[in-house]
């Protein structure tokens, strides 16, 4: 059986040589940009991700909302009945 590329079982040659003297920068590319440029980049990335979202149409939204409301009403009724029953059991047991 062969190992997948980049698995932790087979380290790269760079990882095996601890005495190699490579200089690494802290912060990477973000260290060059100011806070306002990073904030603008973050905002652009948010807008780009929101454009990928598949938004529901009006019929889907109505049916989803109706299903959630019905589920919540059923759960409220169920919990109310359980609470009412346990209240009566507690009154019976403790007087």
C-alpha cells in the first residue's frame, strides 16, 4: 500500500534536516499590510463568500419558515405536557 502525498509517515527532506539555516519571517504576508488594508481585504473576502451562497426563493423560504414554526409549536406543546405531568406527580408524591 502506498502512502498519500504529504502524509506524516513520510517526512520531506526539509523536515529531516534540523540544522538547515533558513530564515523565516514572522507574520508572513500580513506583516506588510496595515490594519486598514487587512480590514478591507477581510470585507472583500466576506462579500466574495456571500456571492457564492445559494439563496432560497420565496416559496422555499415560506415552506422552511412554516416547518420551523410548526416544529417549535409541537416542541412547546410537548414540553408543556411533560411539565404539567411532572408537576402533578410531584404534588402526588410530596403532598
